[in-house]
C-alpha cells in the first residue's frame, strides 16, 4: 500500500499539471451569483475544520465558508472529496472554491490561486506516552500522515522517506499511531488537540514542527471569484463574525497576525 500511495502521489502531481493546462473555463463571480450557489469542495474528516456529525457537516471552515457565501449573496453547496482530489477537482470545475486547510505553498500556487490566509497554524507531533516529542526524537522513527499534505515533506526532512507512512485519510494515520504500527504522527495542531481530547492518556502532543498559512483556493486565473472571496473574508473578519466562529471552535481567534 505504501509504494502504491507514493506512486499515486506522483501521478496526482502530474494530473494536477495536466488539469491546469486543459481546464475548462471556471465559473466567474457573475455566473456563480446568477446560479445562486457557490460550490465548495472540502475533505470533511478533519475535525474541527470540516467534518461530519451523522449526516451533518460541521466545523470552523464549514461555518466560515457559509459566512463568506452569505456575504457574497449566495448559498454554499458543500462537496466532500478525498483531500488529494481537491485541487485537481477545482481545476476540472467540479467546484468553485476549495476550503480544506491548504497550506499556501509555492508548488500549489502554481496550480491554483490562493485567497488571503483564512487562518494561521502549524503541524505538530503526536505520539504515545514515552514516544518521540521533538524533531530530533523523530530521527529514524516511523511517522504517519495523510497523503498529499504539507506534513509529508516535513516528515521526510526529519526522518527520511523510508520512515514515512501515508494514509488516504487522517483516521487511518491516527489509528496506525494508536495501535502501535508507527511511532508518531504529524498533523494540524487543532486536529491533534481534538485527537488528544478523544483519546485521553493514550496520546501526547509534542513540539510544533513548522508553521503555515492556510488559504482557500480558486481555479488558476479566476480573478472575479478570488476578489469576492477576499473581500468577504475581510468583511467577516472586521464585523465580528469571524471571531465568533473561531472562538466557538477553538476557544480563540485563529486569524493570522
Ligand atoms: N494543512 C495541511 C496541508 O496543507 C493539511 C490539510 C489537510 N486538510 C484536510 N481537510 N484533511 O496539506
């Protein structure tokens, strides 16, 4: 499975490039407004950002995306996809906007256009008590994470390719840690806090490996939509809506300072 996933990642990288070249016209702001619906892609297994409770989607990014759509005068329609399908799907116009905690990286910015960061956070180490807690501790240790994420390169840096264990979703990566198949996991700070809350004394949080700015993505060149998303984000950040949503999920305001 591991080799298979590594190959999959490479293929997806190639597809992402191809999709950019061949992408049909993305919907403009005027077309989205005329339709009344903003289609938002996300990977909803990432509590507290977007996740399902029964059949209901919830989370910080879910609430923020709805607030931004409302600000634009449209209704949000959420589409749940595997994380590493999202930017490809965006360039195939399967949705207008992606809100799924994407770190703004130069590589991704070649394929899509990013909004202003909608929050700032970092990747942290999670392990079982007695396990690795620092970047130095991770050397030579096996580490799990979700395929296609920014955590992949960070893990490779500290422990090398052969110790990386990739999973299609976060639940699998966490399960591998809980069951002792890997020594540690690297994931989003708030996702990890959530895992700690649920798993009490069975897990511990280690140091923050790196910081990142997270942004929403539109298809490359979709200037009208990007302008409206940025303007709406600024408005909800200025009028108290953002702070209220953020505090309800994190107990703090997570905007970049
Ligand atoms: N912040 C990380 C990245 O940029 C992970 C995002 C994972 N998001 C998710 N919805 N599963 O790659």
